[in-house]
């Protein structure tokens, strides 16, 4: 079964056994994340109105992740992929946390009038199994209805 997160302009589906953490949805840009029972997570940061700079948002997120794990091995490579017909740019990231190798993907794209940065990560041994779940959560964003009545 799936659970639904919905806020005006952003809607996504996620596994119902994952925990929603929406503590940052009042700031700007705001963010929300969902966490799997085994510690993996998917997060989105949204800039709801213009002007927003996707490159700046992406690089700022990369810098925050790098700073948090600066004591360990950290590598990143530029990457892009097609998500629902549009190109998302970002980075593929690998770093050590405690004794675990963590694999992550950071992607940015426009979603209606908003700029979005998605970051998802899992322990390397779980990443391949969970990547399809992460991709499904991301793809579900594009089912959002942007019709706004005046």
C-alpha cells in the first residue's frame, strides 16, 4: 500500500511503512522527507516561487551533505537523467558514514512553477533494491495538479 503526502503544488506517493518527516515545510525553501524502516531516505526541497536558481539549490544541497560528512571519504560525480520527460541534473554521491558506504543521488528539476531538489540515499548494499522505490516516489511528483483557480 502507499501513503500520500500533499501540500499545494506538491504531491507524492511513498510506501506506507516509511515515516514522514515534515518538520521543515514552514521555511523557505521548504523540505520534507520520508524514511524507510532500515534507514534509507528520500527528501525533496522546494522553492515555490520565482526567482529560484536550480543550480544554486543543487550545489547548496551538495555542499550541505559534504559538510555533514567532511570527516570521511566523500566523492561526487555530475549526473543527469530523464524524469517524466524532462532532464534532471545533479550528482551521484558516495561517502562513508560510520562503517557503511552510502550511495546517494541528488537531482534538480522544475515542477510546475516550483524548483525542486530531490536527494535520496541508502547504504550501498541496499541502494540497488531501493532505487526503484526512490524513482517511483520521484515520478509520482509529476502527477501533481497545478491548476490554480483565481
